[in-house]
C-alpha cells in the first residue's frame, strides 16, 4: 500500500525562468543599450527587474515574447 507521502503521478518542479543580464540582452536582440532603454521608456521593450543591490536583469521569457511579437508584426506587414 502506498504511503500518504507518495503519489501515483510524478511531481514536476516548475521550470524556472532565467535571468538575462544586459550584455546578453544586447547579443540576443542586436540592440544597443541606448535603444533598449529608449524602447523600455516607450513601453516597446520588456522592463528589467531588480535582482538585488545594483544588479538588474530581464526575464528570458519576456525577451522571447518580445521577439515573437516583433516577428509577428513583420509577417503582417508583408
């Protein structure tokens, strides 16, 4: 007999989103720092989050969603 702590279905730990720092954001997007911050101010680019202290990063999932949105806009233009 299975104990109360055991389950018939395996539990999956949630996939953690990855923090992406500015140098990698620039490589991923091809945008320079000034353009990234300008687009953030216009709400055209994902906002960064504080990682504590002076460290900031972007969520990888936010960058992927931004890329998909840009690609979708390009497809609809053509």
